C-alpha cells in the first residue's frame, strides 16, 4: 500500500490519529469534527478490508495491520515533505548551487563581477562558472546545465535582463582584403562580399542581427561558409572566405596579424547581458541578475 492510492487528507487523518490515539485531539489538530475523523477512518478500513484501530469507550489502539500501515506510510510522507521542502528552497532560497556561464571572452569580466557581488551577498550559494560553447548555449539553458548565461542579444525564446555591455560593430576582414585599410565601412558593403555564417543552432533572431540577409537598402547579402566556433569563424575570414560583423571587443580578445577590424559607421551597437530560461526563474536566478546589474553599471542606449 503506497501513498499514491490514498488521498492526502486520508493519509493525514490516519497518521495523526495513529499518533494521538484520540479522536477528539485528532479532530482539534486537523480542525475538523470528530465525526469527520470517524468517517475517514471507516472509509479507509473499508478500502483495506480490515480494522486499522481498536476502539472502545476509553481506548484507541492501532491494530497490527494499522501499525504496519503507519510504519510504511511515515517514511514515505516524510520523504515527500522533504522533496517539497527542497523544491521550495530551490525556488525561493539562496542556498544550494547556481551554474552560470559566458559566451566569448568579452563577456567573462561582466560575469565575474556579477559572481563576486552575488557571492558576497549570498555566501551560502555555491556558484559554478563555465564557458559555454557557441553550439550548446541554448541546449544548456534548456536542460538546466546552465542557469544564467551572459550572451549577446537577441537570444530567441529566452528571458533576458538589461543589457550590460554595448559594443560598436566592426567588420572582420582578412589582413589583405580590399577593405582592410578603410577608415570605416557601411552596412551596404555586406552586399559586395560573402558573409561568414554562424552555425545552424544559433537562433534566427541572432542570425538576422549579425549576418542579415539584406542590407538596409534591400540589397541581398551573399552567404559565405559556416563556422562552428567563433575562432573558426574568424579563421574563415582570415582565409579570405568572407567577412564577418563582430563587436569591437574582438580586437582586444582576438588580435591576429591575419585579420583587420574596420568600424561599421551606420550599424547599431551589439548588446550583451544575462539570458535564462523563463521557467527557471528562481530566486537565485533573479538575485544573480540583480547582482549582475549592480556590478556592471548600465551602458547608455
């Protein structure tokens, strides 16, 4: 006999009476009438097919079958209560663990400042820091491997917090490319050169933002080869296979003699910030996002 075949109120009534061995005290604890207690017990006994209590005018005792049922149910109920308690703590509390990650080196300082402030505020919560591969960012959020990711917007289908970093866009080109020496370029230049593409797992919104199908005037943008990682994308550019719009921080974190980075004068900035699965919006996630905002003064739009 398991908890699953009994209603919650039946289990609660039975175990309370098994503890009190008194109908009046049981009724007081459960805030019902003694008649209600008697009704529930009789219903259980009919279902089981044997008496659970011996009742006289003075004494209430468990029968051997009743005692065995109580012994079997108590640990099951305790385990259920512990499971619910852990779930409540996970949703509400700030103990336990939080898994956070960054995509690309430029977002690592943002994440680390957030981790430092969050850990200072909530020392009982252990924070694990990871670098998320470009190809698995979405799946890691969905399966719970990562709770919060610092990544580029837009990030389709996910909740996201305020942008914590704005970057001017630049065009990555091979060092010997005709545009390498230009002071700046327009987005219209994308119509004249193949654009290296992000992997298929990247969201549609992100692709439209980074590697649009058309220029602002409507000219089609030729598609270049696909890279699976950011260093691979840059290597394709260095090989002359195409160009790629990136953030200006790429100059700092990916300086290469075979690449040049040319400012795009008419492109909006790239925005980066916290991203998480909406259904995983726990207190820990909310507090981490708050710490990320507090630790990283908001850029001006």
